[in-house]
C-alpha cells in the first residue's frame, strides 16, 4: 500500500511541476513586452554514413518588441541579420551582399520567433503549436512546442525558462527541423523590458550595392 501512495504522490508532483512550466511560459509572454540578449547558437547537422554528427557554432545578439518586431544579428563567423520591422521580414547576408524581403505575416507562422516575439499569451500560441510541459532540467523549466501545421519546416522545439524572484526569462531554445538538423540557442546578458528599445531599432535599409530579392 505504501508503494501505491508513493507512486501517486510522485505522479502528482510531476504533474504540478509540468503545470508550473506552462504557467511560467504564460508569465513570460504576458510580462516580457520586449527584451534583448547575446546568444551562442550551436547547430548539429545530421550524421552522414560512417561519420559523426557535425556541429557549427555562431554568436550574435537578439532583440524583440511585441507584437511584431525582432532582430537577430549574427556576428561570428559571418555577419548576417534577420529583421522583422512589423511589415517585412528581411534576411541580409553581408558577405553575399544580398537581402531577401518577404511579407512578415506569411513568413513567420510556426517559427521560433513566433513564440518569442509575436505571441501575447498561451492561448494565442496554441493556435500555432501544441504545447506540452516537460520535467525540469538543468535548473530550467521546459515546454515543448510542436507546430500544428504539417507544412511547417520545424519539427519541434523546446523552451528552457529560468524562473527567479524577478520574473521569467527565456534562457535556452532548442529546435529540430524536418531534415534532422538540431539547433540550440543559449541566451546570456538578458535584459527584460529594457529602457530605450523602440521600433526604430528594428528598421532595416539595404546598404548601397546590395541586391534585394523579393520572392
């Protein structure tokens, strides 16, 4: 009988912890109206026959302002920018001297940026993703998000949330795409609702001599 009670208590504790992860995500979406951070991204490519998986690492900075603005600026090993200004999603490659412009609403959809920069609450996020709370790991609360659309290029992602007395921060973002590629973003020097971050910080103008593509 003791084993039965212990098992019931263990399941109850797990269920409570997982519910807390979704609650924490809701607080992050509600209270974090803008933010910026540095990041390290590690991409693991699928293993080829007879070879170990290959990894690539890049660094840069990230900023967002709900509900329509964000930017990723890669600094190393190559300078690239992904900027959403509220109407247009720009992808700029400095080395190729090329920029691609797409309508923002059509380009984002079921993407990680939709979670961070565009969703206002869990209910709106659930229109694009199936959300599943997972057990705590590495001192973080975790939520798995799987796109509802079968056409999404992303297979799934996991959000690692750091909960403290000052609020909830997104500390890690893990993604897996349909081709078996995995990506991990680790955020550092996180600023929540920083003063002075406005829409002007999310504008992009192609430099002179840059080819602009509008597919």
